[in-house]
């Protein structure tokens, strides 16, 4: 700031000082907006992955001997597509009362895209006579 007055008081900011302040404010605002946008995108991705994890755990828990083969569906609550495949492994317990199911659960945004989550498990389950 320059002082043009004889008593030493300032007249205010010059045009150049005002423009520099506005440019700095614009740069800072742009950087803040970009970081907020990136954080929102990360939050959305984390939320989607959380939904997929809960859906996969639910599908895995519902798997039993009666659900052999490949089953596909759409979860209405999360709007996620899923595929579950279950096969009996070449194993039976010594008393013939149990078997091992090899289960794969895949969660998709759409079936045309690669899965966003894959779960694999071997489940020991009773076999009804």
C-alpha cells in the first residue's frame, strides 16, 4: 500500500495488490474444491465396497447343500448384481454326515463389468441322508 497523503495515512489498496489477492484466493478456492471432490469420490467408493462386503457375507452365510450350482441375482437394496457358485468338493467325512462346499461369491456393479469384490470359501456342511 502506498501513502499519497501528507499526513501519512493510507489511501487503500492499489489495483495490483487487489488483483494479486484475488488470484491467490481463486487458487486456494480451486485447490479446496478439488480436494473436497476427491474426498467425496473416495467416500462413495468406500460406501459401495462396504455394501458389496455385507452382501457377499450374507450370500456366503446363506449357502448350503441345497444351493449347489451357479445362481445370479440383483440385490434390490444396494442395486448390486451378484453371482454365487457352490460345488461339493471330493470329500466326505468318515461317517458320511458332512461335505465340503467350495463357494465363490462375486459382486458386480453390472454383469458387463469385472467384479468389484470376490469371496472364496470352503464350508463344511452337514449332508442330510
